[in-house]
């Protein structure tokens, strides 16, 4: 089993977001970056579990600059065998997918895993685009994955429920909550990660089809209006007459 | 030229999210002086597609499409887009949209924005589109530079507008002979809840403050009284007090109902990330310093076990007076 896990580098979930250069760039000063939770908890950990039970290898791939290396090392510390960083700016989903596809196309991975979405740009696009570029099936929002021989049994979220599918390998999936439980790297893993291979490869030709022109912080709410706990009917009235929500 | 909109039927009718997408696509078509064409699969009452602004409806015909396998859907939409010379394709940013829109975009080499929250600003062949980023903490303005464009619309971004228009409906035979999906569907488990969380106008959500699963009766009753769906915080789903599809927040569902009740939920930033797009937020919490009150429109400081039963009674009285 050769597994490729796509990891992205995102601000920690508690980060206070701000922008610079006239609101055209994300302000990364002082921000703690982590592996995107969906990529780590669900995709990578499930990949490692599969490797532990059926053997094989887990490679992590990241498109980004050298400042992502600590995040990639954390993935190695969790147990990935090796890592690849494609030295390109990850600003457009399609170009990220093209970079990963260019690397993966002749490597015979049995399984390529992405996260459900990044918690920074929340797009849920790279996995599907990658599947199309590699002409592979794409199972989105997987919540359970088991492999028997060359067949994957996957449970995944669909509108209004869940679906259980079987699909022959190779395939691309995106991982959602339920795939695995979070792990914490241990000391041995952290030590081992220092010497595991992290190969940096130059960017391939890719098309940037979108770009971000500017950002704006979401306006907060105006002050909360309190209703006495003894008179919840007052709340119902406000929701009806003022908020027009019921 | 045309604008193509992917629409779905659920329970015999066009889905709410699809009506939003058709409204959205027809506004773009009007700006571009072109036709809004909806594509739909399966049987049901599709008259709402015309009412929502589609001038034309293509009923995609091929037995392989019945299971909505993205492998086939992508090819079907590509064929429809080619036949209608569609340069702009609109999806809903729901599970199907997430499964197929990126594939379609990659196939057509179309720049894509997923989860748009506003109408695009169109100048020449360039679109600028707003979407939420950093889990709703900010909005980013994207420009799409490619000739072809794919946009998926975040649910509940616009109220639905229906007129008395009718659309021309035609069958569109899709050719999938050369394709054989390796995906075999073994089982579909429908959510048993009556109301789909992402479609719900009102959501009643509860957290660890409720102490245990046995206390959810009053949450369900409040929801039922208000015609609302129910949801929960992550620890509640993790402890299996509630099914995992009810988990909202950064790692769960992102929802944007008109009205969101947070009962016994502290308001952690990861929870807010999934609900702060709600139009009106009501927080009920026994701790007056619970962070959620900072993100609330209305608050009640009090014990949920005392407040909620009274609230149910008040809601029932209100409903009774309305009828
Ligand atoms: C990477 C990451 C991702 C995460 N993703 C999510 C996510 O998607 N969704 C999510 O919800 N969380 C998420 N979390 C967890 C989040 O940080 C919080 O731990 C969680 O939201 C807390 O759930 P809670 O509010 O139900 O419980 P608590 O924080 O325990 O709060 C319970 C609240 O109930 C109140 N209370 C107690 N008794 C009563 C009573 N009788 N009546 C009224 N109020 C009462 C308390 O005052 C308290 O405010 C994530 C965390 C991380 C690190
Ligand atoms: N720069 C990147 N490098 C590697 N994988 C990525 C990158 N960006 C996104 N991904 C993968 O694609 C998934 C979806 O990302 P997105 O489409 O940006 O929401 C993430 O969860 C990652 O698995």
C-alpha cells in the first residue's frame, strides 16, 4: 500500500486573524501554524493506521515555501515515512492540484488522501481537482475507510445522509471527522522525524486561475440584548417583532 | 453563451439550495445578457426552476446518473455545458457540490470559487467574487482570471425569490458509454431527522451544559415547536450523546440559519466558526461570562433546565396565537 497524504499549513484554530498591505495579505506575524486539522487528525492518522495493519508506506506532500517545513516535520513525527515539498506558492487550488498531480502521476500511489477542507480558505477543492487531473475516482467527505486487498470500503457524507461505497484502488478521497482519532507525536517520533527524508522539488508549470485581491474582517455582532430568565416569552416576542426570525 | 446551474430534486421537489443557486445564476445571466440554463436529474416537480429564474431546463437523461455518482455527473455536466456553450457554471456548496464542482472545474480548466457569499462583480471577462475565509472570521475577494468559471454558492446567502416565470424544459441525452465508474454504492443511509440541518431556517443547538443525552427531550421539543432542526457542539457528538451529523463548528458542519439557539454551549472559537454566519443568534447559558454572549444577538443568563421548558411554553403559546 502506497499512500500519499496532502497536507496544508494553516493558522492554529485560535488565531486572531489580521491583514496587512492595505488588506491585501494575510498577516502571519506571530501566528502559530499547524497541519490543517482535517489533514492531520483524519487523513494522516488513518493512513498511518492502515500502514500499521496492512503494511506499506505513507508519504506526505505539501505545496508551499520553506516556512512550512516545521509543519511537515510534525507530520513525519506522527509517523509518515517521508515527505515531499513542492516549492510553489499555494495561492490557487487548481495550481496546487496541478503541482500535486504532476508529482503523483507516475508514482503509482494506491490511495491519495486530502482533508475535507483547509480551515484557512475553506474551499474543499484540491482533492476533487486532483482526482480529475489524475483521472481517478474521488470519494469526498469520507468518515470511514477500510482496505481489503485492492478494494476500499468507504463511508462518506452525502446530502441528507451517508453512503457506503466500495471502490477499487487507486482513488482519491477527502477525509472528514470520524476517520480516526487524533494522535500526539511521541518523543521517539519527534527524534526520528529529524532524519526522515524531506525532499524539496521545484514547482512544475501550473495555471493560476484565481487570485485573492483583498480581505475584510467579518463585522462582529452589536451588543447582546439580555432577556430575564423568568420571562422567556419576552424573547419569543423580540424574535418575532424585532429580529423577524419566527 | 449561457450560465449553467446544477439543480437537484429531493423529496419530489427542487431543493432549497438549488433554488438559491438558480436565483444566483439567473442574476449572473441577466448581467451578462445571456440565458440561465438549469440542469436536473430525475423526476419530480421542477416548475420551481423556471420560477427561480431559469429560462431553460435540461433534464439529463442516462440511467447511470440515477445514483448521482460524481464520476458520471462530471461528464454529464461537461456535455451539457458544451451543448449550451456555458462559460459560467453554478453549484451549491453542499456535499454534491463539493464532490463534483472541483472536478468539473479541473476538467474545463475553469477558475473556481467555492462557497461564494455575494453576487460576482463582472467587468469584461473577469469576475470578482466574495467568499468566507478563516472559518467565517473574514471575507476574501477573489478574482477569477480564466475564461470559464465555476462558482459554488454558500447556502442561505440570499433569500429565495420566485416569480411566475416558466422555463422551456427539454430532455438532454448524456452519453456515458465509454465510462465505467469503479465506485459501487452499497448502501445509502438517510438521516432520520425530519429536517435537514443545512436546509433549516431555525436550528436549536445544545452543548455539554445539558449534562447527558437523556436531557435532549426538551431540545427536541423546542425544535419541534419552532419547526427547527437540532445540532450540537463537538464534545456532545464525540461522547455519542448525539449523532455525528449534528456536530456543528469548524470540524463539523458549517451552518447559516436565520435563527440559531445555543443552549449550554460555551462559545469556543471553533464552535463559532461553524455558526457565526447565522443571521440571529440566541444564547442561553448559566454562566453570565460565557464567551458566546459576545457573539449573541439575544441572551438569557439562566439554567437551561429551568429556562427551556418555559421557553417551549412561550413558543407554543405564540404558535397557537398565530393560527
Ligand atoms: C482543532 C479544534 C477543532 C474543534 N472543532 C470544534 C467544532 O467543530 N465544534 C465545536 O463545537 N467544538 C469544536 N472544538 C472544541 C471547542 O474548542 C470546545 O471545546 C467545544 O465547543 C465546547 O463544547 P461545549 O460548549 O458544548 O462545552 P463546554 O465548553 O463544556 O461548555 C458548556 C457550557 O454550558 C454551560 N452550562 C453548564 N450547565 C448549564 C446549565 N444547566 N444551563 C445552561 N448552561 C449551562 C456552561 O456555562 C458552559 O458555557 C474544536 C477544538 C479544536 C482544538
Ligand atoms: N498547499 C497544499 N499542499 C498540499 N495539500 C494541500 C494544500 N492545500 C490544500 N491541500 C489539500 O487539499 C485539501 C482541501 O483544501 P482546500 O481545497 O484548499 O480547502 C486540504 O485539506 C489538503 O489535504
